[in-house]
């Protein structure tokens, strides 16, 4: 075997070993009920955690995001369908807002402009990433109605 072949083999073996580690890690992924489990590294919108079926059946993260939306009564100002009322349409805002910007706005509020701070709302604070994921799903059109339901297979 040449030197290049050896190092290619090493790369392949390393990749295989990493894939194994990743699959072991995801096998331990907490399911329903593990609401405050820490974020796993590569979890993006394509992860099964953020799965959306039929436009309204969602994984537990987005489900908890919806619960936070209800707990915070965001609909009072942003509308039952996030379309905007006295507050802006979050369907539009979430198209461009980063998760950090969102978290900052919801945590601190914009008191001078009528957006309250949710710092003391535990449900909202504990689920800020889930709330972002839920609203992101709404603004991208992946979630087609505001009232979501939990995925049955979870
Ligand atoms: C009492 C009314 C009220 C409630 C309740 C409320 N908001 Fe707001 N929100 C506003 C107003 C008004 C603004 C616009 C502030 C401004 O002009 O910058 C705003 C702005 C925002 C923005 C920034 C939008 C942008 O485009 O800059 C986000 C995100 C947001 N709200 C999310 C939420 C979430 C999530 C909740 C519930 C946890 C919530 N709001 C509850 C009134 C409210």
C-alpha cells in the first residue's frame, strides 16, 4: 500500500468510527417527556427532533415551543396565527431574525415599544430555542397552522 492509500484508509476508518459514535449518541436521544434535555450538537431543522408531518404534527421541541407561545400569550399582540396585531407579524420577522436576536428580544423585551420582557416566565425562558424553532417553522411555511399537535410515534 502506498502512503496516500494508507492515509485514505485512515480517513475512512476515522469516518466510520465517528459515524458509529454519532449513531450511539443518537440512540440515546431522549424522547417524549425529556423536555429540558440539552441541545445536541448537529440538531438543525432537518433533525427528526424538528420533524413536521402533514403541516401540524410536530416533534416535542416544536410542541414545547407552541406551549411556550401559549404560556406567554404572545397571540394577544402578535395574533392567533402570528400574523401580527399590535405587535409585528412574526411570520415576517422570523424570516430574517437570528436565534440570538430573537432570544434577546423575548428575554429583555422592548419595553419602550410595547414588547414585554419574558425574563420571569419560566416556560418561555426554558423553551426559547423551541419557541424559535416553532415560529421558524411557521414563518417558513413548514407548519401550516398555528395549533400544532404532537407526533404520534413519539
Ligand atoms: C403586550 C403585547 C405583546 C406581547 C404579549 C408580546 N409581544 Fe412581541 N412585540 C410587541 C410589540 C409592540 C413589538 C414591536 C416592538 C418594536 O417596535 O420594536 C414586539 C416585537 C417582537 C419581536 C421582534 C419582531 C421584529 O421584527 O423586530 C419578537 C420576536 C417578538 N415580539 C416575539 C414575541 C413573543 C415570542 C412573545 C410571547 C412570548 C411576544 N412577543 C409577546 C408586543 C408584544
